[in-house]
C-alpha cells in the first residue's frame, strides 16, 4: 500500500465534497493541508485534459516533487475524483477510482442528497478506506 | 358475485408500465421540494399524506376498473386486496397483511420491498421524516371512496433502521354502502 | 433485537447493487404522482413562468442523476465530450430509459446556430394531463425540459431548455418540442475542439 495517498472528490466551483488521507504514513495535519493544496493546484490541468478524451480515467495529470496526481472525471464533468500518491500503480488506481465512482453514484441517486454538497455518509467513508487498502 | 378464494388470485388486465427509476426519482424530487418549502419535517409528512389522499380518491376508479373487483364490503377482504392486488398493480410489489387486532378493526400491511425508497438514505437533518408517507394518504383516500373511513400510518420504516415497512391500518367507520344518497335527517 | 443489524446493513445504499433499470411500475402510478407534482406546485406560485421553473427544477434533479447512472450502465463509463454526441445521448439513451422509446426527432434550429430541438408527438407527461384554458401555453413538458437541462448541465453543456406546444398539420393534438439553446461557452469549446 502507498505510504502517502490523499483522496479528494471535488465538485462544482472546485469545492471539495469528500476527502481522506488513505496512505500508511502517520497522519499529520500540515501534510494533509499540503496534499489538498497540490491537488487543488492540478485542477486547471484537469480542466484542459477533460475535453480531449472520452475516458473517465485521465491517469497521471500532474506531479509535485515525488508526489503524483491521478484523476478520474465522472459523467458529470464537475465531479472529479483526485488521488495524490507516491507509488506508480496505474491499474490499482484505476480499479480504486472505478469502484469509488460506483459508490458515488449510489450517493448521488439518493434524492435527499443535494448534488455538489458534502458527502457525510459514514458508510461511504468506510467503503472508500477499504477500497484504498485493497487497491493502493 | 362470489369472491375469489384467495385475494392474490384476482386477475387484472395488463397495465402500461414505466421505468421504476423515473418514478422513484420523480417522487424523490417531490419530497426534496417539500423539504425545501417547509421547515418542519412533521409538516412534510402531513403534505405527503395529503398528496397521497388526493391520489387515492382518484386512483380507486382506475383500480376497480383494472382489477375486475366489484367492491369489498368486508374490511378484512379489503386489506388483502390492497396488499395483494393494489400494491402489485401500481408498484409491482406485494405486501403481507398481519397483526390483526382482536376485534378485526386494525391490521398491518408489511412491505419488504418498496420502490419509493430505492436509493434513499435519510440524512441526519431528516430524522422524523416518513419518506414514504404518501402511501398512507393513497390508502386512506382510496378507502374513503369505498365508504371506509380509516386512519393509516407508518409504524415501521426501513429507512429508519426497522426490518420492514409496516403500515398500520385502522378502520374508524364504515358507512353503509347500499344507501349512498340517504339523508340522515 | 436479533436481525435488525443485518437488515440495517442491507439498507445502506452503498451495499445495495445498482439496478439494471429493468424494474417497472404502472404508468398510472407515475401519472397520478406526476399530476400531484403539478398540482402541488400550482399552489406555490403566482404565475405560469414560476410554475414551469419549479417543474424544471424537479426534472433537473432527475436528469443530473440519470446522466451519471446511464453513462455508467449503458455507456461503459465513457463520457460525452462533443455537442452532437451528448444530444444523441439525450435523444436516444436517456429517452429510451425514461420513456421506453427514443424521441421522435432531433433537429438543429434553422434560425440560430446554438439551438436544437427534440420533439415528441405525445410526451409521456402530457398524455394524461389536459391544461385548463386559463393556463394558456403552460406545458408539463417543463419537467422534461428540466431533465434535459440536468443531463446537459451535468455533462458540461449548460443550456437554456424550454418546452413548447407546436401545432402539427392534420393532427388534433400539438406535439411538444424541447428547445435547447446552448451557452456561448459550449459553442466556443466546440469550435476549439474542431
């Protein structure tokens, strides 16, 4: 499993609606802030790449020192699944994204969930962390 | 006309059908609107019940026409018909009737599957919401049109963590049907 | 209580499988529900434009969800990035899933470059509802316009979408046309992509 891995779902107006540190490295607040900052900085690149392919998985889009940014954009192009990681594992990341995407669809279908609002379901969080352990 | 032996045996004409996802999401959009329009969840429950009532009083003719059922005079048969024919015809699922009170005036309709609630998870802000409350109104409205005044409410709700959806049905008054236009005084 | 834990777990939406979209309910159940949606919203507005906007909002909530669900289920997680493709997705995939058939037609507007029209001889939501005379040009299709808007907006093709009755020669009832007018940014991007 990756020692550093930070996963974020970004929605409309580049608003994060879910985030979790899913690496094995000890959790530190400053590191988490830096991770979010790097991911946020990649959004401009995502914006350009997203219209050049029909694929949802955009693979690696950016890097910062030895940290890599992989991105997956869902059918609703405002919803971007972003992962900051320090090890190359393209297939694992793809599987991780695809399964989180399916979980996200289940969240979205709930009529009481407002699209673009924070995902607060503890079941969703638990599942994402399980998938991270399995694939990353 | 002799009633069929088992309620589930009522034949009914094939009905036009529509994608359940359209139905479920449209209902969800209605609940969402009500939650936005009214601050109190209690008020939303009431509105859903009223909407259901409006549907029930109109739906009964459609139901009687398609189900080939004349009319049930006994409350007991009526409950079975709602559970086995009504739910099946409109929502594609059937309910079970159980928990009869000793005097036969109250029973429960139990649903394991409920297309209205597919996809739904109640957020913390909606505790107290009976998401499927429209069903109570539909039953109440429909029964009123066949001269049964009832009280209908959810006593178990899977969205609140119960093991099934249980709708409690209580017969309050049955107006004699033979004389619908009789003047009381 | 024994068993509660298990059934509660069955209920978590994350554990429920996404359906295949084959489940159905009776059309009259939908028609009754839809007419109640319209009637309820009539009590909340002062004019027809406001009523249409509220129906559009309700439809939008359906559309934005169907976009995500259908791209996953029917398109193998491919996104639509081009204007004609997303329009054909609406006209075929979305229509077939929601209304059981592809839409009758998809045409480009003759007067404006940024306009497209999806037409239906008898839109599902108009089949059972007759509009009172005093409501003028009110069209329940506003709900469907909202669905279309939700799909397009979600996919990154913001547009103004409206529903109109259009008289058809030789037909007693008008058809409904869903008029789509794309935002400028959409056309600029299309031009850029070539």
